[in-house]
C-alpha cells in the first residue's frame, strides 16, 4: 500500500476509477476497486483501490496499492479536482494530528480533532496553527534537493514540494533582521498564490503579482537568508513559475545554487 486517503463524499466505483486513472495517468482497465480495507493478499491489478466507509467529515476511506505516482501531492491535487471534493492525506510530518487537505486548486496543512481521530473519524478543526517554539515564523531550514528527483519531476512538483512545507528538518532559525508588517503580508500573499499555482496554470494578473511580490521581497531583503530560509525558498519558487511559459506539468528545472 502506498497511500491512504479520505474523501469528502461517497464515490461510486466507476467515478473513483475514472478519477484515479486521470490523476495517476494509467488506463482505467488497470484499476480495480475492492470494498473493504487493504489486506496482506493484494489483487493482481496494477492499481488496487480498497474502499471503505469512514466517519466525520470524510465518509469514504481509500487505500491504494500497486504502481505509485511520481509525486503523491500532485496525485492528490488532481484527484480532488477530478472528484470535485476534498481529499485528506498524509502531510509527511511526524505529528499524528496534522494532514494535508487538498481541494480543487488549493492545498492546506490542517489539524484534525484528536478525540474523533481515536474513533477513526476524520474531522478537520482548522488550518494547522504552529506553536511558538515550532513553525511560528517562516525561518525553518529546509533540506535541499537542487536537482530534480522522482517526486519533483515537474515544475509543479518542485513548487509544491517547497511551499507545502515537506521534508522540513532542524530547529527553527530566527531571522537576523526585522520584518516590517508589510513584508510579512507580502510574503504570505506570495506563498498562498504559489501554493495554488503548483497545481494549475496562471493568469496574466497572477504572474504579474508573483513578479511584483518577489521583486519587492528581493528589494526589501537584499540578503534573503538573513530574513529566514523560507524567503530563499519562496523566491526560488517564484523564479520557477516566472520561467516562461509556466505550466505545472513542464519538466523540472535544474536549479544551481
């Protein structure tokens, strides 16, 4: 089994097969749906979906076995768009109460109700709110992978990997310079926009905003590392998006540092 997801509505088998086929890029004939939870004796199908009922905000639980996608985040985003519903999945973090919530055109790290999780029910209580000694400021160093890898084979995968806060390591590193409130707001706007562009094309106005906000950040922080490592990362994402023409499915860029 390579993933376990929760869907925001009940889905017929034929619709589930069509959505997974589109998101995974495999023929529908390669996919089979089995009602029940995954077992130690998987089917012979290239891709098997184990579907079962769930509680809380997500009435359908699905486990997937067989050929995995190159990028699980891109797969989940495409699945949410194909099914026109919310998809809840692993966020790659140790915290058992946080997940990634994928909606058509958006992805957010969220927290779930711990008491309902004990009852095997998924109930989102809101966006993930870090503790003061955790991710309270975007200054946490990120493990660097300058060269494209299997999970970053597309430009959208590269951007999603960074802006959705995967593979974070180390302790929070405080900024060495003061952030003005306007710079904080500009950073947040740019981060939110990039988090959606990781999965779709961009309008001319959106690309203009990426250009305007990233230029303002570069001007305001001549030495971005002193402002915190996430500034370096968001500027890198901006450069990827602004490398014309932007499309998330274009091959990943080799970024030299």
